[in-house]
């Protein structure tokens, strides 16, 4: 995606929020076609699971802002532009080799990756039981770097260090995704997963 296209989408998102006098944390989503035309899809008037990406690329705490807004304190931010690249992988208790079937159970061993450019948002610990009647998310693994390629490389390294035993997880899927040549080149569409083969 070009810088010019990002700017145009950002301007459209701001216009949409201003048109409804929206004040709060939210996300305006667009779809982009092969000709780089973009189309409004929806506006989510809440924080989304991907919010760490925004926080990292602009160095801004969206959770704190949301709490301040709820307390009647006006938004203190301005218009920020991404200065970095970030990727987020949702680590779920699911079996990628069985159509991502949920795999509740007890985490018997856990080692979380770390180091420069790695963020993990989670609530689990060794001994924690993934329930069968709620979302199967274990954590959000986020990597941040100067370029997209570096963010992908950091993600691949972080995934290789992530150890979760006792339940099946989406880690093997994410590792293969990071190694996929089309994904690495940015050559994919919303139909990408229809042809992606897990090895």
C-alpha cells in the first residue's frame, strides 16, 4: 500500500468520524481493490483486538485514552502517522491441522518470547486452563520494526521461541505464513487463505 493511498484513507476515516461527531477510540475499515481504489466497509466504535498495532506504530497508549474519555477528559492526542511497521499474530488454542478446531485444555508448559521489538499481550500462565465455552485466544504476539521485512523476520524468530505445551495452538500456522513468499512480498488478497496449504 502506498503512502498516498494511506493518507487518502486516513482523511476519509477522519471525515467519517467528524460527520457523526464521534469522540472516542474506534476503527474505520476499508477494502482496497486491485486498482488501489478503496471502499468504506464499517466503523467499529470500540477498541479492536488489533489495537496494539496502532499503539506500536504511533507510540500512543489507546487504552489510557479510552479510560480518560470515559472519565470525561478530552482526547489529548493529535493526528499521528505510522513511523514503524508492526505485525500481530493471534495465538489461539486451535488445531490448524484440523480446520482450526478449538483445543481447550490445560497449558502444562509456557515460555513466552521477548527481546527488542517483541510485545506479548496475554493473561495465561503455565497451569492455566483454556475454557471450552469462551474465545480460544491465548495471546496476541506483536512485532515492531523499521521495515515490514524486519517485522516479519522478528515475528518468525519470536514464534520459533514461543513454547506452549498441553494444547494445540496456531503457532505452526503463523510460522508457515511468515515463511510464505507471497505473504512476504505482500502479494495477497482476501482470498489468500483459500489457496494457502499448511505443511
